C-alpha cells in the first residue's frame, strides 16, 4: 500500500495515510504523491444520485455536501451549460461540474457514479515540505499529521534531520504508528533523527493523540525563538497514546506530559522547566535524566500506578505532588535526597512508594551456583516484603529481581519524611545447607549481593560486612 497525502481548504495543515515499503520515510511520502497533497472534493458514492433521465450526470444537494465543497468545485470549473467545455486541471475534457439551484452536478468521463477518489485538487509540495537532501534532510512548512484517525498508517524515519517551521510539528493520530530510529535492544538504539521544532508562541503542543510513537535515539529540540530568558518555552508537550522512547533527548519546553502509558528508558529531558508530568494512566520511566530549573517529576492526575526507576535529577525540587487527585507512584532505585515542593498534603488515597531493587546470587563455598535456594525478606515490622517461600534461585543461582519498600509517603507524610520500613531481615535456606540470616539491613540503595551457603556440618562462616562476597 502506498502513501496518499491530503490537505484542507486553507492549506493550513497536511496529513498522510497508508503504509510505504520497508524503507518508508518522508521521501517515499513525496514519491507516492508526486503532485503534492490533495483536497478530496467528493463524498462517497452513496451521497450522489442520478440526475433524472440524464443517466450520465449525477447530482448532490448543496446542503448535504461537506463544508466548502462547492467553493472547491467552483475553483475547478463553474459551467452555465454543458457546452462550456473549458479545460480545467482537475477534470478531463469530457467531464464537468457546475452548481445550479442548490445542486452540484457532476459528469465523469466513464459515466460512473462519483466516488471518494474521482476528483481531487492537488497542491505543490513546496507549500508543505521541502526535501533539501534526498532521504536525509527536510523542512516541514505546515503542521503534519501521521494518519487521519481511522486509516491504518505507518511511517518510519531514520538518520534524518527534520526541521519544522514556526508553529509546525508532527502529530500521530489514532490507528497510526510513527517510528524514528532503530531499536537494537531494550537499551541500545541507532539511526535516530534530529528533529527541530520552531515554537514561537509557546502554546501547548500535542505530538501524539491516541497514536503510537516510538523514538529510538531521537533528539527533539524545541527552538528558542521567542523564549524566556530562562531558555525554555512556555507551556508543554503532550503525549497521549502509546509507545516506547529509548535513548531519546527531548527538551526546551515548560513541561512534558504523558497522558497515557509510555515506556521510557534512558531518556534525557533537558531544560524542562516544570519537569515530567504524569496526568492520567500508568507511565514507566526507566533511568530518565531531568535537567530543569524547577521540578523533576510531577504527579498530577494519574489514575493508574506509575513507575519512576533510577531517575537522575539536576533540578531545584525533585518531586512535586498534587493533592487534588489520588494516585500511586513507585519511586525506584533513586539514590539522592528527596526534596518535595508544592502541595504538602496529599489526596487521602494517594501513596508514594520509595523502593529499591534486590538482586541476589547464591553459590556454595566452592563457587558452584546453587539453584532452589529460598530467599525470604521481612521489614522491621516482620511484614514479608514478598510472599514467604515463593522466591528461589534459578539454575544460575539468581533470584528474579525483587523490590523492597524503604519508605512510603501518604497524606501528611511530607513534613515527617514518610514511614520507614527498614531495617530488613533476609533469610536464605536450602535443604542440606546451613541457613544464612542477614539482619539489620537498611535498604536505602539497590542491593546486588553474591552470597555463599555452607553445607550442614561444614566450617562456620566468619563474620562479614554487608556489600562484600561471602
């Protein structure tokens, strides 16, 4: 399926539908619509009817046509009678259209009922996009939609430089997928593009609206024309839909808001004044770096559970909460001080979990990996961190990574510093081996232990300090 490009009456934006080849990119969009984006002038076939006894003509009432269709048709040919056969770009010599007594009359060369593709008006690509270097460099001159909200559409760009003129940006619509760059693994990417958005008025900008957006090594830079002296753009970037961002770099806006579920890994948010906002459903952010003059992470209205894993903040206040909405946030493997700002009383049903990962490898004293070792953990209140007896080592001697609560924050806990659950106790057991118990472990940082178990009746373990191999 090839691409088809469309525009609207005022040429204020353009969009593409369809799916290109395996190399689909902006060059192919242009190649598939050589005449440029078009306006589709006629309704579907069932909107038209035969013009009485004149079986090769079809009519449609003016009131039933889409807005401005008559205006568009008159731009092609307005005929006072069928003898007026003035040549027009949009119609063949034996086709015509005219308006009379509230009706638009159309005749097609094959005498067929008009349909959605019979008559289109095309506009030159230079109005919408200029290809400066083939397959490599483009300037976008009008806001660009990927998809129309209903037609399945995919677009991939790789290793390109795409510059959007003032107040232009891309928008991924429902049933469309836009992927930039190539994903090698969950942490490795290549062929990411450089996308520059020239935002001059500082209004809110949607980049995805119920579509799927994947960014792999992509850099999205918002130009600073009309910026404040702080070097960021007022208002924010909004993402609603789904997708995956890995090794991306997005910045220079007031805030970046995720309205629905995205998975983000190793993403840099640079010069984002009000940080990263979660405003609806669950979002997972793994190893984000937030460079901001204000907030790092801000929970606003999320209804699901969101995960903030190993964040790096270069900000004045790391965390901000909003007491108007109930939400659940898991702050995982964060090493550093926590500074709260803004609202100091949460919604009664809100809870923040400050958690750290637990990874344990077990071998015997000869260094042979031990499988089937049961690893249990309980907090200072003797509450199990995970269901007792359910976590055991695999054939490589490793447990599945677990998360342990260090603190929780609920309504009123900001000032007091939250509820602390450490120190914890870890118990490792296996038939035929001495049980190993590690007590008074403060889990305020990720745990990655390599431990040894001794056969029953063997030499006693010597006293050791945590964080070393035993």
